[in-house]
C-alpha cells in the first residue's frame, strides 16, 4: 500500500511519515524544493518535488497512491491571500488532481484545525455537529478547505481531523511556554482565565491513521484531544513542576496593549514579508477564552484513547527539548 503525505517536513507530518513507514507502507512525500529534508532526512520515502499551489506538479505524485494525508498548510501568513492560496485553493488543487489521475483512492484525510470550528462561546467543549464560527482568517481558510473536501465525497472516501493545540517533540509553538518558564516569566492577556484542549503529537498521528483506515470514518469529522481541557495557568504550573523551576512571574498585558503589539507585528510582517507569530489575525484567536473541544466521537468511532497522561506527555516533551539542546 502506498500513501502520499503533504506537509511531511513539518512537526506533525514528520511523525506521521515515521509511523506510516513503521506500519510497512510505502510513503511518498510531496515537498517543495529545499536544501534538505529536515526531520525526514535519512528516512526511506519517495521524494516528489511539488507544491499544492502549483497544480501542474501534482499529477505524478497522486496518480497511484491508496491514501492521501493532506497536512500542508499555513498556520501564519503575511496576507489573507497567502492563507487562501495554500490552505483553501491548495486543497482544491490536490483534490482535483486526485479526481483526474487516481481512480483507486481508498481515503483522503484532511488534517484541519479546531480553528475551523471556532472557540466555544459558552465554556462547553464544542462537538463536530455544532455551528461553525471561525474567528480568524486562518480558521476561515481551513473551514473552506473542509467544505471543498466534503464536496468531493462522491468521488472518493474522505475524512477530516481537527486537532486543537498540538504539542510534543519538534514543536516550536508550545515550546515558547517552556522557554517562558525557564526565563521565569510569562505573558498573560487580561480578560479572565483562558482554557484550551490539547493533544500529544503521537496520539494525533495515530488518530489520523485511524481516520484513514476505519470504514466508519468515511465522510466524518473528528476532534482529537485529551478528555479534559486545561487552563493555561495550570499548564504553566505543570511545566514549572516538570522543569523544577519556580512558578514564573505573570506579566499581565491589557487587551488594548496586546492589540497594539499585534498591530505593530502586522506592520512588521508586511514590511519584511515574514509571517510573525503575533498578528492581528492571531490576536483574534488569542483573545478568545475557550478553545476547547469534545473527543467523544473519536473515542466511540475511532477507538481513540490518549496513550500518555498529560503530565507524562509534557515530561517526554521536556526531555526531548533538553536532549535536542533547545533548553
């Protein structure tokens, strides 16, 4: 069996490629031209040079695969057009190539995001059948990618996975919290406590493969996360305990000041052409209080279960950061 992975150089994609190879699949990666293969370096996969924004590069890569795992996308971008070109139009390009060149596809799995569903408006973890209310350009671009994917459901089997905040070895986003703890402080916007659902990258990868292999997952969407959400202050306390550091000083940032910082970062990225970790679009997400979702559908239909308790997964992540010299 042969699988195509887009976004294989990334944090999640690289672990997915490793897991598929361990299962004995032939793995093909659609990769943009770069000097090296990053986390994929040395792995026995088929390298196909291409880009989802360039339809002419997709036909050969998709023509004879049985599974497609679509992870390629932008989580931050300089402009709305960038989000749409890659996350939305890129997904359509890939699906069109499959429809034209692959009559035997067994499953197309889109790895989307909780941002496509939006935050919880009332503190109740949202479910797959709740009303979609993205609050950011990024979330809307992923939601539209989902809509496009669903429109191809009569051509071949599709499944959609929506992870919330993903952490683990190789991650650079939640890593920022580990750095804050090491430095003895952390920023926190005013407006009340904020909570989020989390998923360990190893668990997410297993769930993505389950979504491709289980018949009951055809045409379905799944949130993949720990059973219970966590408040960010409790997460910081857990990280502090694991790192054996003093509880960091909390630097309160008033909402108007956070908006000003986001505006400045927005101007900076427009001038430099480099996407910033903070932007006005990300500010729309950061100010939300409840990025939380319900995993009960994944547990009942995919047999999904987190393999490590949150504390142990954070410990494994911290150990990797230290071994890799990141901390």
